[in-house]
C-alpha cells in the first residue's frame, strides 16, 4: 500500500526564493529561479546536512533563515521538511507529526499572505502547493484518505496557478512528473479509488517518468527528492533494477548517514543477489543501530537482520543465522510488525535450522507461531502448514 501514499506527494518538495527586499516593481517571475547566490550558499549546506541526517546542524541554519526572513514561508517549510525525514525512516511513528504539521501550517499561512500581493503571486502559489502536498502526504500515510485527497486538490490548484504563467523550471517540473505518473498508476492498480480519482485530471506515465528523470539530472533543489521517487518507481513499478540500483548507490554514497537510503540500498543488493555487498551493508546497519546512530532503528534492523539470517543460513553457519533471525523477530515485535514477511520468514528460517539440527519440537513451535501470526492465505502460512505435516 505504500505506493498509494505517493498520490498526495505530487508537488515538488523544496525550493527557495530570492530576497524579499527586492523592488516590488521588478519582474518577479524570476523569483523562484534563485538568482540570489547568497541564499543558495546559505541554504545548500543545510539541505545536505538534512539529507545526511545531521538534523541539528541543518535546523540551526533553518532557524537562522527564519530570523533573517521572518515573514517568509521558506524557513518554516524547510523545518517541516526536516521533520518529514525523521518520519520517513519509520512512517508508523507519529511522534513528529504535530511539529511537522505546525511548521507546514505556518508556511501555508505566510505563503497566503505573499500570494495576495501581485508581484509575489507565483512565489506564494509555489509554497502553498508544496505545503498542501506535504500535508496530503502525511494524511495518506495515516490512512486519512479524504483529507489526503482534499489537500492534494488544494495543492494542485496552486500548481495550476504557476503553470498558467508558463513557469515550469526543473524544480516545478518535479510536481508535474509525480502527478503524471501516479494518477495513471493509481487508476490502474486501485479501481476502488475511481470515485476519488474522478476529481483529478488524467496523467501520462511515460511523460511523468521523463519529467522525473529531467529533474533528477538537472534540478538543483529538488534533485534529491526526485531521485528518491525515481529510485522507488524504477525498482517497484518499472522493474528496472539496474537503473534503480545506480540511483540508490549514488544516494548511499552522497548521504552516507541517511538511514533510509542505506536501508534501501541494502534491500536492492539483496533483491539482485549481491550477497557479499548485502552482508557488508547489513552488518553496517546493525552496528549503527547498536551504537544509537540517528535514524537507525527497528525498521532498518528488521531488514538487515533478516538478510544476515538468510546469508548465514545458506552458509550453514547456524549460530550466526539464529542470532540474526531472532533479532529480526525482536525488531518486528517492537514495532508491531509480526504479520510482515520479514517476521514470518525469519520464523521459517529458524524452523528450518531446528529441523536440520534434529530439534523437531522447536521446529514445530516456530511453524505454529507462523500460523498464529499470519492469515491463512499468506504464502508463509501455507508453507508452515505443509512443513508441519511433513514433521
């Protein structure tokens, strides 16, 4: 279902403006092009720090921008973006929601104030579109579909306002690309949502992919967000694992402390059978969890521990395999994810090892847990029933 959540995030995530002190009589259609090199220099390092999960350092710079431009939505939007990346590593964790929404609400209010001024209309529309898009994305993650759709419509209204002025730089093309791709994808995969999708204009998947590739290559401020979405689309929807892996490795290398990018890279390595690299990255994830590194928590641990359990089981290093399978169970239980494949197949791995070691009683216990935790139609449940009969 996580792919569905992208519907609301159809507008670009981030951009900056030229100084608010510009002469109001000047042509302000250039405001979103960031011609002010000083703002670029002031903000670029903070953005990189944020994506590298150095949130404290990034937020110090964002608060400084808030002091310098107190009536502008820029700093509040960036602070909201920082909270979003804290949410992204485990979207079920709601501890950052309130702060995230508060920053977005302030950004939207301030954007509305400058939107009312003709010379700042495009700039105000931009931050309104981005703010509402992010609110919609959070609502979608929380399964509040009505609110998500409403926020998405609000966002699109302001995006259309920008497009009418012929203002589609690579930064703004990002929102258009997401919209074109996912409006088609949702209609194809979720027919029950057709009543909601009737409110949205049809998109074009191929055009959307082309636009996202353009942004990922040419944009300055939205490049990383475009790469993030393109990586996931190519891996999960387009099945272009080579292209997805290329982006994933780049993000892992550029932002080595970003737990999400690290986890996703390990996942692609495992999926493509690159076992030694999977082992290396998974051990690195486990070490960072154990040392309390920012962003490294149970979701990443569940992935990495399962991969290591599989690797060591295949090598018949059963002691290591059991250790990591059991850690995968602990991580999953800590976040209430006992119906997921990582949990269930860790139990299958443990049952296989118990059988190999001649402990049929323990093997049966693991298989019974699978039946208890999963639905009857789940492949792991079916497999557990077959193995119980064999035992």
